[in-house]
C-alpha cells in the first residue's frame, strides 16, 4: 500500500517519552517532510517534534478526524501505552516509509 493520499492519524514525539503531537493528514510523507524541515511554524517546530512513533491509516477523512479528536482527549499515559503497544523502543517509523534517518540532535546550549 502506498502511504500517500490516504487519510492518516499520526503521532510524533520529540524523543522517547518526550513532547507528543497528534495530527491528521491525507499525505503522510509530505506532512512528515514539512515537520522535519520546519516549513510550518508552530508547536512542532518550536519543540523539535519530528519522530514518527505511530500512525493509523483510514479509508476516509471523516474517520481519521474522529480518531484524531479521540486521541487528543486521551490522558498522556494512554497515548504512551498506545505507542508502546506496537513501537516499544520509540523507533522513528518514517525511515520504514522511505524517509532518511534524522540527523542527530545538536545541543544549542553548549557541550
């Protein structure tokens, strides 16, 4: 299955157990590229939230939006449990979708 042009809910993390972001899109690859390249100013660029840790594909956008709203209402621990149910090591799943691995994070505040 190609991942482009299918409704999808995705969860990004800044690092394992870090800041989480939940979004919905019809083009997961393009949206991941936007997050990784900071083309959209906001929460994900400010907190460097770029690691794809979970995604769910849907047959229609209405179902995807409903799932996104549901997940956003969940407690943080429920979200962590959901991520770890299929990705216990918090791997960046975007690599498996064909995107290159992210460069290691460079500290901005010194050594």
